[in-house]
C-alpha cells in the first residue's frame, strides 16, 4: 500500500523566476471585462484548454460538482441579456441619489459583445448524500465551483482572453432558457472574448465606484481584530 502511494508522488519544488512572474502577472492583471471584447471567435483548442484548467480546480471530497454550458448563439445570448436587463433595472432602483446615477452609468456586462458565454453550474448531488469534507459545511461544493471559475479566469488571462462575470439576473429566468434542472445551482455566467486592452486597475476603481482596501487592514493574527 505504502509503496503504491510513493509511486503516485512526484517532485515538488519552487518555480523558476520566470514561471513565478507569469503566475503573479496573471493574478495581478486579471480584470472583469465588460466592454473590451473583440468579435473574433475563440478556437476550440483554446476553449478546451480553459475548460481543462477549470476542471483541474480543487474540489471538496474530489466531487467535481461543476458543469460548463457553452453558449455561442446570438438568440440564446440575447435571451440572457434580456434577463440581465430586467434585473439590472431593478438593481438600479435599490440605490439612491448619486449612487443610483453612477450605477446606471456603468456597463456591467458583455453578453452580446463577447462571442462566447459559459454558464458554470454546481451539482450538489454529484458526490452522493454524504461527501468527504462537506459534512459540516454544505456550501463547500459551491466554493469548489468558484475555484474552477478562478482557474478558468487566470488561464484565460494567459491566453489573451478576457472574462466578465455577470451575476445580475433572476436565477429562474436563466434556468428556464436552458432547461437547467432545479437541483443544479447556477454559479456564474461568464462572457469570454479576445481583448487587446485591459484597464490598468479594476474598472470599478477607475470609475470611482470603490477602491481597493489596504491589505494590512484586513490581516489579523491569532484572534479576530488582533
């Protein structure tokens, strides 16, 4: 038993300087893209590499709860945009005064402009009724799926592909468009397309919605607030 486990191990170790720089560059320059998408289609090879990166994400109990619904047709993307538009008008009314005006000035999606959308879902039944590591935190399956989204996003940055995460819609509207089963959770609607330019800082920071919080204010040691 121990011998077979030893054969499953491979050498670890630090990345080279250039490899580390590439990883950190992807992390630091990743952006939520709304309006810089080019119309060029993304090749099947690139899409498959992005999906493989997503599928390589960690998952609680190795349940791999994700599915990836690829949407290229303008008809389906327009239906999703209409669901977004309805929810976005509702969302604007939740703000008041200058915040409402600023919200309405923001472009918050690229559903029609990006040539590809991917609906990422989570199936909580995939690992059975009892899942290793999810016994005391039932949301771990969704957290695992979000790790897959982040993997895809970082791989896309390396490929020169922009990604925008759309979250403003009623779940029931998107579910009805694609016949997604009731027990399957919609985690992310992602818009994907090649980009030539990205904001130097997150777009919401550039446009004055919020600024990045100082990291040192977010770190505690040994106890909350310590």
